[in-house]
């Protein structure tokens, strides 16, 4: 018996290690990658181009005509002309800022100045980012009915952002 035990021990040490089976692992990864690609959500990112004032830049004299500014204050939205002063004041409603009133007024301004595309949004220091985005959306475009459905119509797509003057009057 001793010999048979020694022979078995010798045979055990002379065995070659088993090869690694990668076929099943490749199959699992193929199924996993396919599943992840099919369930992935591809998001569409919209990038708006803003013209921010350069640091230490001097204000140039505005050209003759309307220079549209929308001032965002804590209690109201104010539409103004840099040259002549306030044009419309839209106090807050119970739900917050009067975005619908802003859009209606800007539609009237666009009807009088159809070629104009520039507007400035001036914000008080502690204005939330969400408010800026809503005001920008309502200044850039409005929703119009064309009979079959709704379409986005352009108002003032070239937007500049800046700080509102500290007083209740428009800076000149």
C-alpha cells in the first residue's frame, strides 16, 4: 500500500495546472456591456453663449435707440431702457415672479422693434440661479400657437448678464 500512496503523491505533484476558462467570462461581459448600452440615457446638453463684461472694461456709449434691460429685484421685475429709464414694472404675484407678464410685455416690445435681438439682464447680488435661468428663458423666446400646435418664437436671444444698480433706478 505504501507504494501506491507514493505513486499517487508523485502523480499529484506532476499534474499541470488547469487552464483558465475565459470564454464564459467574455460571454458575461458581452451581455453586461450590451445591457448597459441599451439602458443608458443619452442626455442632450444645451449651451447658451453669454457675453459677460470684461473686468475693468469701460462702458461704451450705447447706440441711439432702445437698449433693453430687465432688472431682477427681490420684489419685482422691471423692464427698462438704458437711455430713458423704466418702461414697465411687474410686481411679484403670489406664486413668485410674474414671468407671464414679462413675456407679454416683451412681445409688445419685439413687435415695435422686430430687428432688435439684444437684451441685458441685471441681477441683485443674492438672486438665485434658478431665477436667472427662468428670466433668460422668458427673455429669449416665447411659446406661440400656430394653429396645429405650439412653437417657440424668438424674442431677444442675445443676452448679456450683469449686476443691477443698488438703487431702484436704472443706471445711466
